[in-house]
């Protein structure tokens, strides 16, 4: 399974790379904090797969990186997606990476 760090994803976003961000957490989690993209809860990922395709570079994220791994595995197994990338550590890693950066400045 492909993965990306929060720092590397941030650089891709800053440089305007074409990415599709999918947050597989529940809507209340997405509303509380997110890094962008579309909110498609894990429980409805199959019903909403038309929001991205295998030609897209899709970054899948959740709170800790576990639900996103499950989503990627399920989509890969059932539909053959191979451009799905997991955000290592999820939103928690994103927050930790950029909180530490602010503290260092």
C-alpha cells in the first residue's frame, strides 16, 4: 500500500499538484477539523466511488491512518484501484507535524 507523510502531502498541496483528497471519517469529525477534500465515510465508500477514478491520484485520510488503510484495501480488492495513497498517521500526524513546526518558529 502506498503512503505519504503529512509533510510530503503538504508540499504537494502547496505546489498545486492534482490530488483528490478523501476523508473517510464521519461527518462530525470532518466538520471539527479536516485538511480539505471530500468527506466520504468509510461505511459509504463503495456507494461514492464515482467521486474519483483510477486515473486520479487519491490521498485517503482519517484520524490515525487505520480507516483509510481499510478503505484503500477494500477499494483495491473490489475495484482494482491502484492510485490510492494513505496519509500516514492521518489527521493526528498532520496536526502534530504542523503544531511542532509552529513551536519551532
